[in-house]
């Protein structure tokens, strides 16, 4: 008797404490009912029958449809199947049925996982449990992550691991109802990000730097985040680059690497005379067996690549084990790059990254001649902008007198210009459109460029 009582207690504890409502079909419950597939008729939300007269989802199979026919659903709340792999659903059916369910949109584990569910018929509502621990329909197993989507395939044959063919097991007439999809409540995973800004570059002579992205040096040109000609975010690569703030410092974030291309047609330049390449990167992805590859594309004055210079950072050279979660400073002699086709560095137009690190933050992307200036001769890098992002007012502060301030939009148009001759400048930016701008300051004959976000 004690064993039975303990078993019942554990069952109540397991489901009563870990199963939360993730999708119902009352007006205030529903995530969304998406598109049907495989010639499956669009499901209908209607009043239930029997012991459940609330709003439920009616599913009617198509006898002439595909064996994998079904419907996509979006959960009202995420489900966390990291520890518990089991979910439940209320089902009503007049006849015994077996069908396939899937969770989709997974992060932290397999993106899609499948499980089968069976109703014994009898025109009753039954709470059916199903566990995502078996590889069905070619999907990985077990579930291990947070999921946002739910799929119901109307047909499945017990004991199989793949969909049957209509000639061996035709799709019979079938109508059933579902409600109250439940599971362990999940929250969206936190996207890891650097807590500190990239290392501050040394003071270098203006003529000895070709900067593609850095607040420490003037950029080769104004580069935006759309289009294909002057952008950090080329459409012909699948990754997505955005400008973010890390500890108050402008930083580029690439999500979905992949591949990302930077094109600077307006700032194409000759690398002749430059000796070193620099880039600071940060990733939370373990670097073992990963690579971060990059190349400069040389166009020789034309409209496309004629040759290139490339380098592969791997666990064997730069991406040492344990370097994830820290800023990795890449500073290489250009002689370390591999030349593709006849060597020619007179017209660099693109910088292309390919990597399997997933998400990477980067800053201070430039070429240099390995020269520096004393701090008392080069105060340009001490320019501070705050607040950033700014809504109404942007303050610009320097240890030395600021001779001129110009603000440019990403089209290269000057939208603000002042000659303050002061160590503190306050700009009214309230009338500017929301977006990214470049602030150029002239101090003691040196020009510094810094980005700020108008919100």
C-alpha cells in the first residue's frame, strides 16, 4: 500500500509540478495555429464536446492526403525539455488513433524532436503523455533545450520510426480534438555577450592606419548595415551584423556565422606599405575544432575580385582552448596571409569572414604599420561621447580643445557641423532620425571618428 501511495505521489509531483499550460485555444490562451501541410485541411477552433466544452482544436484527416499531413502550432509559452522530456495533451477521439507530435525551434539542443502519442478511442477525453526520447522521422533524440513550436502529424503507425507509404497503410478517415498542450515552462536562453569592451588600441599616426571598424581611428569611409556596396552586412552571406554597445563601446555583432562580407567601395584602398593586420574578436562558443577564416579581396581597379589574401585562425594558432568568453586580439604580419592568384594589394575592396563559431563580436578591425605615438602627442583617442545611445543631447568631451565637430549619416551626408573650440561640446540631436551616425572631431589637426546611436 505504501509503494502504491508513493508511486501516485511521484506521478502527481512529476506532472503537477512540472507541467504548465503552453497552448490552449481559449481567446486568452492561444499562441497561434499556423499553416497546414501535406494536403491536411485547415484545423478549426470550436466548442468541445463531452467533458470538455471549452474551445478546442478540431483536426480532420484527409484520406487522399500525404501520410505526413498535419499542422504547425506556435506555443503561447516556451517549453523547457532540458531535464524533463515529457509533455501532455488532452485528446478526444471516437476511434483508437496514433499520431506524431514534434517540438520545433529548439535552442540548446536538437532543433526538432519527435514523439508518438496514442488515444484508445471510446469518445472520451484522455490526457495523453509523450516523451521526446526516441529518434522518429529522422529527427535527433533526445530533446535537450528550449522549444517554441509544436507540430501535430495526424497519422502515425505504431512501432515504426518513419512515415508509412499510402500503399502499405493508407490514411483512413480520422477526426480528433486536442486541447491543453502542457510541459515544463521554459524561458528564452540568455545570449552570451562580452561584459567588457575590446582592448583599446595604441595611439598610431593617422597615415599609418587603414581602419575598417574602430572608434580609435578614422574609418576609411562611412559604412552602413544595409545594401551591398558600403556595408558591414552583405546580403550574399547568411550571417547578420548589427551595431551594439559593449560597456559603452561601439562593437559589431555577427550572428549566424556562416559567412559575412564587408564591402567598402567608397573607401577602397591600397595596402601597399602596410605591414600588419589587427582585429579583436569575442565568442562564447568553445573554440576546439572551430575556425575563424578571413580574407581581403583585391579588385585591381575593376568591379570584382582578381586576387585575395586569406588567413585561417584555428585551435592550433589563435583560437587556443579556453579562449572563448575572452577578447582574442589577432595581430598578424601580412606576410602570414596566403595569397590567392598573383599577389596584388593595391585595391582592397572587401573583407570576408567565414566561420563555424556561430556568434562573434568584433572591434578594432584595421591595417597598420606597427608604429605608435606618445600619448602627449596624440590625444584624439581620448574623445568621449555620452550618452550613447542618445535621444535629445549628445555630449562630446576631450582633454584638448575640439576645433571642429561634424556629424554624418550613413549615406555620408553631413547633418551637423560646429566649430566650438572647446573641450566640451553639447549637440542637439533631437531632430535627427533614429539610426547610426558618425561623429568626426578635429583636435590639434588630427581627425577622430566615433559612431553613436540616435534612438
